[in-house]
C-alpha cells in the first residue's frame, strides 16, 4: 500500500472493542461486552479509523485495566511520530477517556467531539428547559430519516476547561443525546452530522467480527492478539484500496467485496516470467475489467523477478 493515499487524516473515529475469551487463563481480565450487556473475560482492543476512507489505521490489544483513559494519548504519540503532527480531529464516545483527558486534548490543540453520559443531573436539567430555549436545525444528510432535531447549546466546564455542550432531541432516540466538543467554530448542524458518522467504526467492527473473525481469539496472550489486530488493519486497508478502484463499491463492506469481486474461479499459469491469473466469466467480472487492473504487469518484490498479470477468459475461437 506504499504510495497510496488511503488516509486523509482530516477526522478519525476512535473506539474500544472487547474480544471475548471463554477459557480460564488467570491473566485475562474482565471487560464490558456491549453485545452481551455484561462483563466477562476478554481482551480489550483500541482501534482508530479514518472517517473519510473508513480504513482502520491503528490497533492495540495490549491494554490492561486502568490504562483505558491513556490509550488515546498513546495513539496521538503514534500518529505524531508517523505523520509529523498530532491528529486534527477525534470523535469518540463517553467511555474512551476522562474529563481530565479532554482537558489534555484541548490543551494540545486537538479538536474532539464526544458523547456525554446522560447522568440524572443532566437529564433533570434538560427536563427543566422551557420550550423557548430550544431551536430546530436541519441536517444536510439527504438519506437520514431524522433531519430536523431540536437543540440547546451552552458553555460548560466539566473539569478545568470550557467546552460547547449540545442537548439534542428528535434525533431518533428515546432519550436526549448530549454532545461535548472544543470545536468553537463549526455550526451546530455540522457537528451533529459529523458525530452521526461515528457509526461507521461500529459498522466496520461488526464487519470485522463477521468477516475477519476478530472475535475468534488465537491466544490468551495479548501480544499475539495485538498481532491479529495489526493484520486486521492491513486487511482493512487492502479491501478499502480495492473498493476505491471498483465502481459502485466505495462504501461496500469487506464481505460484499469478497463475495462479488474476489471469490471467483480463475486459472493460474506460470510462463514467460509471469504468473497469469485468467478469470472465468462471471456476473461481476465487468466491474473488475473496468477497474484497469486487467492485462497489466504488476511487480511483486518477493517473487524473484516474476510479475503478476490478470487476464480475461475468452471463449475458444473468439477473437476481439
């Protein structure tokens, strides 16, 4: 993937994922599993996803209890070392870090957008607001069902620094949504629409569980699970790179890309310093042909001078 502009880096989604463990190893700690609504032995992994390309760009499964709130800063150090500067914009839920962590992000000049927990005190404050305090906005998201939420904006100081806080209703949830951000310039509609895109990382995690089988633990050793997560990052990037070249598959999940464009019969032949893969006729083959990867030599560094070439299957006696 060297030289490929996969990561725009304008905004990143962050999340934790607990990989369930069903053994009895004493080293494995218990973490909360959202899909089971309970705590059980599991390996906790931290993942970062580029919001524009939907590519996983970071993963770490070597996290112990008590280290969760600091993981975002390890990611920032990683990003700074590899990209020459800290990430510009981070989006995450309320459990990723603490209010002290939000102060540190703001002090570092990193824009963040996060969900705030609905505490009884905040819910009581929302109930006491008069109808005149709310205003209706329109979200520029054509396919969204709830496009005209009501909002109330205020300045708050959860710890030491002041942030913008939004109470949001009529967004499709039974209870109000509460957002917290240090973005003082963007419009409310832009901020709310951006947080709605955070579901992309949840969709990608769901795809990773079903297709890449990240919940199938290979070991109880965190280092080995961390390596599995690294392979997930690589596989995610390769699938997104392929999707970007296939017309109509920009937003497709990995399992759909595999089913339509990869899991197809082909003949493999080695001749004249090339490894030729000849595709059979199939319904989705025209999409692959239109991508421009067919009948072009592709250099593979570790093939000792051999190149890869995809060629189209032609019926005997047929000439183009």
